[in-house]
């Protein structure tokens, strides 16, 4: 009986080792992939005249890489803070002890803290949850001390009656506190049921 247990433990150990090795190899290989969203390949409008060693001409289109114009770092930072705030604050359930509120307190101004805390949910054993994903964001106004970010989001509301998906748009107002952007206002526009 002990011999069978030893064999079983050895087999389970080997299978576990092989699975872990495969997962690590996959993670290592996908980590090395390069995201080429920073550049755009553009084909030149004219042919380049190449001559080979034997004198034959070869007309070849050689693609050139054109870099996108640099983005304003303040704009990028404001959009990132707005996206993080909306996704964390608007993803919640009535069974998570209002952790969505604690998750955003470091992102808001002192004036906004009291409003955020007032949005707490009554806890219940009947589940209701909302998942929010920001699909797009655009800075509509930017100064050295303030920014307004317009967002488009997708929400999935789930409860005992089923699941409903909503497309929403809204606005996040930010102010500069020290060197960081902080949320100072958040407003949803009208929404559309899908």
C-alpha cells in the first residue's frame, strides 16, 4: 500500500512540475512580445531606385516608420487617473463592504471625500453587482491646475433578476494637488440600455 502511495505522489509531483514549467514558459514567451502601438508603418509615395551588382534596376517600396506625435504627459496622466477612478468607484457589489469607496479615496480631493463616502451601499444577502469598464476617454479642457476628462463606459449590472448592460458617458473633473491629479467632480450623463 505504501509503495502505491509513493508512486502516486511521484506521478502527481511530476505532472505538477510539468504544468508549472509549461505555464512559466508561456509567460516568459508572451512577456517578450513587443507592442507596436507607438509607431505607424507608412508606405512611401514614390519608388526607391535600387541597382544591384549586375546593373539591373529594382524598383522596391521600402516602408518607413513614422512615429506618432508625442502626447502631452499631463493629458495622459489626467486620463489615466480619471479611468482608474471610474472603473474602481463604479465597480461594486452590495456584498463587498463598500470596498470600492476605500479603493478610490487616495484619488480624490479632500472636498470629494465626503461625497464619495456618502455613496456607500446597504449590504444585503441578495446579490447585486456592477462592473464598469472605461472604453474611451478624451481631455476636453486642460490647464496647468485643472482638467476635464470625458469618458465612455460600459456597465454590466447583475442581480437575482438577471444581467443588464448599459452604455454610459460622463465627465470627470480633476485638479492638480501638488504634482498629482485628483478627482474633484464626477458626473454621469444620460445612459442607453442595450
